[in-house]
C-alpha cells in the first residue's frame, strides 16, 4: 500500500446511533484510515449524549462544521412519540430557536441542517447491474431540499372549543402590533399550526441551488404551491426569479442550461415522464417526500448520496441516509446487515470537498476512486439484504444472496486495493520509475 495521503486541515466527524454506528466505524477503519491521514474533530450525536448535554453537542457540532468547512455525518435516530415519552425528551433544549416553553427534542439531522445555510442535495447512486423501478430515468434527478423551518420548525397546538385563532406580528424595533384572524373554532375545538421562513434563508437556498446547477451542469427547476400560497410560496418564486435574472442567467445560458418554476403538481408529472438529468428544488417538506420517491424510482432509498452545501459553496456536510435502528431486520446471524453504501459516500463526498478547499489532487482522486470501487463491487453481485429485497423482480440468481455489512465493506476494500495497485502501475508506466 502506498503512503497515506496527507491532509492539512480538519474535517468534523459526527457519530450516530445504534447499528449504523458500528457500520460507520467499520467503514472508517477499513476504507478511510488506511489511505488518508486527516485531522478529525469528533462529535457524538448519539441520543444519550444529546440528552446528557441538553443538546449542546449539536450546537457545537454545527459551529465546528462552519469553522472547518467540512462535516461528515453518520445516521442518527429519528425520534418517535414513544421515544419522547419513554425518555422524557420534552425539555428546554440548548438547540432550540425559541425558549418560551419546554419542547420535544427534534432529530439531530433536522436540528443540524437548520443551523447550516444552503440546500440539501440528494443524488441517486446509479448501478449498472441494479434494476430501476422507473427504467426511463437514465440520467440522475437531484433533489435540492431547503432545510430551514416550515413544518420542521413550526408550532402546532391543540385548540379548545369556542376559540378564536389569531396570529399577532409585533415589531421588535417598535411600532404597533398587527393581528390577523385565522379561524373561529366551534365547540369541538381542533388543532392549529404556525410556520415560517426567512428571506435571507430562502436567498441562501436559491444561491446554493444555482451554483450547484452550474457545477454539475444541469438545468434547475423550482416547484411550489404559489397559486394557493401567494405570499409564502410566492416569496420562494420571487427570490429565485430575481436571483436568476440578476446573477445567474448569463452563465446558465453560456453553460447550455436553464432555470424554470413549475407548480408542484405539474413538476411531479414532468419528472415521471422525463428521462432525468435535472435538479429539482423543493421546499423543506416537499424535498423530504420527493427525495424518497426519486430514491425508490432509481431502485432503493439506500442508494442516495446526501450533501448539505452552504450558499457560498464553502461549507459542506455529507450525510449517511441509512435509518438508525436496532430492529431485527438490521441483522443477519447476529451481525449488522444494513447497507453501508450511504456511509461510504458520506466519507467520499466530505473528503472530496476537503480536497476542493485545500486544492489536494491526491485526496480528490482517492474520494472518486472510493466511489468507483463501491459501484464496481456491487455491480459484481455483492449486495446487502435491502438490495435483495428491492430487486425481487430480477431474474439474476446472484441477487438472491446477500452479505452482511462488514462482508460488503471487506469486498469493497479488496476492490479499492486492486484499483490502487492498477493506478500505481499506470503511474510507473507514465514516469518510467517507481517511487
């Protein structure tokens, strides 16, 4: 094995929960550390540590990512109502944005994204040997999700009977408050929700989307429900259009790509009929839903890479999307059997961004070789249980066998070593001498 690639500046490693935590460690020990010498700032976002620190650890992790420019995150637990009740997760958390009352702890992923600006780009990992549910999608469809506020930072409350629901806006710099009547509840009462977004966050989302579209040279579409939500969704439409016309239109035209807004209804139909090859920008909840649909259309929710990129393109957080769970479906003969590909791609994407910031050609080459080794290994028929279940209609007998997590990682490690050896031989040929 060649000498390790030296990296001067640190990355932030975010550890996660449950079974994914052990798979994450295996990926790091077998596929990253043997090749790369990189300083790491480590944060443990496992649920127990978030509770112990009143979630100060998530606040600190977000600050460290902004400082270092690169975060690489393991999967963390999604919090259910049962978990919130059993663990007493209604408190005054330090990661909250308002402190008027105790609130339920939010997921680490949502909390972290909310403290980082920009857009979350989710891209399908296409494999030549793996069947797609929608075969005409021959080119990737990248979901660009706005990760600030909306339903994920809303206030939803039960409402008693015979109650007037009003929204009050009070200027903090002085002036009269404005009250808006929303609904008069009858004797049965009901439920109410207030949500919001911020102009500067929408602007950051727009800039991140336009810059990423130029980087990958794909057209960009924004979908909203602006015909119904004329002010709320209308703000997204207006900011994207103004930003495009003022800043990006000429460079888009030069690159042979374009920007267009569509209502969410027509955008879904357009995507289903298309062959792919575009970025689809969505509001927070829409992006969550549509990324799941796109993932299934390309074959599996486990075959997606996920990066959160800041508006200026300088700060990137790469995430593993595998569900953090302790269920029986996550094991095979007592060993973890979850798909490690999402974790591998998180490391690859994070290291590639570190390489971009540092102008480190060796690190960039390694990150891309790691992705290629992963694809090549799976295309040879080495799969985990989830991919077998997703490909039940295939006639290939290989697809009926599966490996546990560590076995697949070992296979990828072997491919990576072979690729490194082949690359070294090519280098010898070009230089006529061995180092």
